[in-house]
C-alpha cells in the first residue's frame, strides 16, 4: 500500500470541498500538533516519525484511482479538478526528531493553505502519534537495561503494516537492532535473529539441529535451547556443540531462552556454561518481556545479556495509542482557538515557538511562546492562573525549526543513528524523577505572558458572544 | 510500502539458508496457525485477514533491493540465486474468513516446501493476528449496539499503516462504515464523515459555519455542535439551520456530540430537537468510546443513534495483539510436535481438519481431527485427560477448505459484504453465554481419539529419547 492523499478521513475532504466552494481554500491556516497526556503514565515522550512524515508530505498526491473513487462518492467536478493538481506546498516547523517532549506543548506546526492543511491532518497524526508512542516505549525499556543488548522481535504480533514503522521508532527509542528485515533494509538499522523451534523439530534430534546450524553460522551462532527441555536437553546439547566449535577454533556466541522462568533458567544456564569453561557464551532471553519484567529480572540478578522484546514493544502495550491532536491556532492571520467546558481542552492561539530552559545542563522547564517573542523571564501554568515560574536564572534554547518550506524539505532529521543518539543525549539531560515509572514528577510546561493574556481575552469574548 | 518477501524476521531467512545448504528446502512441511487465548478476555474470535493474506502470498517476491540488501548481510550467493526465483507455491487450507473461532483449534494450515513455509511465517501471523483482533473488537462493540449505526473513526490514532487493515477488519466485525477513505476505496466499504471543529473556528461564527456546511451538503448534513458550547450555542444554531433547511424542502440529517457527558447531552439535545419538531434529526456521538461505554450509555437510555468509534477499536484496546502462533505439525510426511514443560504449550501433530458440532442450530463444540478422519463420536479435552464429550447426537460440518493450491488462489473469501454477513450469521448461532464480556463460558474444543493417542505416544517417546 503506497500512501496517497486519500489516506485521510472523509471529513477532511468534505471540509476541503466546503472551503473550495466558499473561496477559502487558500486562506492561510496554522495547525498545532500536541498531546495531552504522556504515554504509559510516564513523564515524557520521545518525538518520532518526523522524517517519515516529511517524505510522505513531499510526495503526497491524489492518484487517478483516488479521483475516480471521489467522483463516485459525489464530490464535485470543480473540486476534483483542483485535487488533480494537489500537492502539499505549506511549511512545517517542528522540534527535532528524537526530542524529549511533554504534554500541552506544541511539537509541530503546519502552516499552509487551509485546504492543504485540512487534508493532511489525519496523515500527520497517524504517523506522529504512533512512532512517538513506540519510541517512548522503547526508551522506557532501555532505561531499565542500560548495558544490555535490546532487540525488537515484534513483527509477527505487530498491528499489520504498523510493524514497519514500529521497528524504526523502537530503534530511535534506544533499541540496538530489529528482526524486521524490511525495516532494516529501508531504514538502515542493524538486523538480528537466531534460530526457530521448527528447525529443531524438523531435524532427527536437537543435537543434529544445533550442529547443522552452527556449521552454517559459525561466527554468529545463537542456539535456541527450549524446544524439548531446556536444562536436560537444550543446554547440554549447546555445551556439546560449543566444545566442538572450540575444537575448530570457533566460539559459540550464545544461547536463547524463550519460555519458562527466565530468572531461574538463566541462572542455571550460566552455571552450566561456566562449569564447562564457557563463560564467554552469552545468554539471550525472550517471551512476553516489557520494562517491568526486565526490571524484575534485573532485581533478581538474572545473568541475561540480551533481551528480545516483541509484542509489548511494537504495539505500545498497554496504551496502544498516543492522544496527539491537530488544532487550528491561526486562520487568515487571525489567532483562534477552540473553547471547551474543560479548561484543559481549550486550545492556544498563535503561531508558536517552544523555549526550553535548563540549569547546570539539566532540563528544567518549557515555555510555549509566540514565534516572535524573545526570551521571557516568567511563565504561567496553562491551567492554573495562580501558578507561575521565574525563569530569569535559566539558560534557554528554542526547540522548533522550519523543516519543510513551500512543500520542500529544507532540514532533514538526519540518519536514524543521529536521531537515536539525539534522543539518548536529551534523555540523559532529563532529571531521573521525570523518568521513573511510578508517579513521575510532572515536567513544567508554561505559557508566556502574551499567550496567557490573549487566551484569556479570547475566552471572555467568545463566552460573551455565544 | 509494498510488501516484499523481506517483510519477515531475519531468523526466517537464516533458517531458510540452513535448509537450503542441507538439502532440506523442498521437504514438505505443514504449519498450523492457532491462538491460545481469546482476545479481550472474551469467549471467541472473528477470523479475519485471509483474503489480504492470500493476495500477498500470491504475489510475494524478493525484489532486487531485497536481494542486494541480503547480499550485504552476508547471505550466500547460491542461496540468493534461489531466492531470486522465489515464489510461494504451497497450499493453504483455512476456515472461512469471518468464521467464529476458538483457542487451541487450528484456523489455517500452510503446506509447502520447508523453505517457503518458513519464510512466510512472520507475514502470515502479522496479517491474521491483527485483523482477527480488530474484527473481534468490532463484533463486541456491535453486540452492545445491534440497532445503531457504527462508524470507524480511528485512522488518526491507528498504529501507523496498521490503520489500513484495521478499517477492513472493523467492517468484517460488524461496523457499518469507516472514515478511512483509502480503505473505503480499496476494500469497497461505505465511507462516512461529518465536519471539523477547525471549520467552525475558521468561520466568523458558528451559525455561519453551519449554514455554509448545510448548503454544501444539503442531503447529508450532520452538524458538529460542541466547538463552543453544546447546549447554549451548538444545538440552538443547529435548530436554526434545520428550520431554514425545512424552508428549502430539505432535512437536517443529524448533529454530532464529540465531548462532555454524552448521556446528559444527548438527552438534552433530543428534547431540544423534539420541542422544535425535529424528531427526525439523528444524534451521533463520539469521544473515547468502546463496548463498555456504549453499553453504559444504552443502560442510561441515552438517545444516541450513531456511534463513531476510534482509537479503542482500531488499536484493539486493551489487548493490542492476538497471540496467534505458527507451529510445525508435519515435516517430510512425519507428524511432529514441540514439547514444553507446560502441557498447554505442547503442539499437536498431523495435518488437520476442524469439525464443528451443533444442536438445533446452535453451535456447541469443535473437534480437532486429522484431515483423513470422518465424523467422530467422542472428543477429549486437549489438556485434561479425564474429560471427554459424547458427540453422537450432534450435527457436524468441516470448517477448513483449501483456498490456495500450488500458490494459486482457488477459493476467495468473496467480497467484504459477504464476509461480514457470514461473521454476523455465525455469531448469531453462538449461544449468548459465550459472547458475554464477564467470565464467558468456555467453548469446548477437543481432540479426536487419534490425535490424542498419537500425541501421547510422541510425548512418551520424546521424553525417553531426550
């Protein structure tokens, strides 16, 4: 499935037709992307998907089957003629891919003709919500296993073709490699894998299977030891093969446990291997892992060197989705907002910038400012009128840059390696209390005095008018 | 992203090379697909994804970039020459798409040369696990709203490109339409949608926005009433426009509530509409819905006619994945199995068939039999040696048919409409106790006397040998 411009919700096209019909198509609009709640009840998210999004936006078109289909749905000829020439010619300003981001703050802004900005809404959210969710999940797993090898094994349980970008995002969040060959091919990530139970089953016995596999992969041999009985058959056979390999001047790289009590089995395996002078053989483990199970294995001092993580990583269990939204903040050069009974759902007007304030190298607070404001010395809680923060003693840096201009990519995210390193360096600057799993500290995101006063003025006006 | 044969885990290719090297590539293998636990703690699953899978299997190839990439990974020339000619030439036997299926029973069998069967494992699971999960979720939502209109709104929060097949599966599970235009185009499903908050924001006021929208969509006008204030502004403005439409001989189709307390607001909205003689205007609701919220709204007698369900549907919340597996059951014409410490994880040998037994039109029990067995009169619990079921008074039907032969599709699932109707008719035959959400009755799946005795003999032999 190649993504075309019908990769959207019907109402985006319905709206686009209304804009077209009323001569509003080319009025300038600014839309903000932000989320309201950090995934996994955590304290942050790792922003991912930007490069994927920019590439798709750059090439987005309605193909002939799209136009034919829309004609069949009753869209008007004149509008379809317009769509025939559609391309996304707007600007995108964004924080860097791999940036650590927080609820409420804008992470990306689309500034384009209303018709274009409307049509791409669904696409923007679909790409960014998912990759950000998975990169965040991966970073949590990395945080409990900083010195272990982490491999993404999830494709078979991934949400269909979602698995493709899941592997990309997992790498950004700190995984070392993936089993997903196609993702490895397209994104230039390391790929890895071991052997299958079915191979062991298909050979006359386990020892034969291990010997055949080791001779086919002498330099990269990891034996799967749980097809029949891990301790009585798998590990003893692996030891036999490791000794035979030593006779040929080779070394068995590792064994993999894929079932049973991983803490107990890894300890027994380590002892059996060490007793046979195989201290160099590494132990890999897989089977329903996530950050909590790995943390528990670590607390039990399970001697596991490599973790293969599948389902819980690639589907972002238990959340399954990030709640990112795309909200109009300017139309025809006029700042605008959506009211709500709930102040937390009121959107913020203006074209924006984010300033990140830090102290002694530690990230401390983010301020949402208008794009023409310079350093501010005080910011306000977006929801609580009585809370403010003095920022005068902090260093600051702007986080958003223009990445797409007139539909052309003017700043890429760089290769995946660079994005991954950036995410890792930014997480290292975030104090640990924001990274803990249980009741993390809430990172301060505030609004500038200008945004605050304009928002409050708008709320009053709108409430009076209605 | 077009799916090529590298849409797989690396270990499938590593294994394939070992088979190739050891002259085992063309030995016949049979793999079973089954799952161990019904999703959502429910009592069944709706099998979906078959047609997608068959189309992909039929066209699966390694393209030149795949082969170049694998060469770079160190795969051997001779093996890559073999992959250059790769196509899937095996057979697939399967239950019908839309069938109601249960844990432990095989739902699809792949019979092919070992190399081919191994390479497609990841793909088979990736497609079937996800669509089955979502069709099942959709069927649960349908079960609490049998007479309501259900629309899939999920693409923006879907797991990246997973959203494409999520919409397909939701339709199979009983949804009426989707907002996902591309899925509607490709799968021939009805699409629907209303209006956007941003449209209302972009117009001088809400009433102007409603008037413009209604004149652009006079026959299909659903007004979104919560941009500013639902009861004080949105609904009164909608009533004004409905009256104006009546003056032109048109009828407002509906209003949509997208925030707030849907039970309270829908009741108030109904009353306000009815008081103005607008009993025909329907009420649509959306915002974080799932089967539990809709059931609760129904219990509160909320007068809602149309539900738009997004995130929780398309990501299969809270499960996120179905645990389907792909296990070797025959190799080189010899039945085989994988042992495990846990009897529930022992696989079943043989090429298989499923017989479904029913009584008075009600589905009652499924038996896993070998593919050459005819009607059996007793089946055994797969895990508990002391439990059996007398089947002599039941009607029965075989569930699996050959759908792919020698790589060619010989039986299609038919169009989506037909699959959806089949799912609905099969769910209607399933007694309600299997469909309830809380502690559903466990549907009986048993094994034939032959499978039982062979399995027990294998376990003894394998335990003795190892």
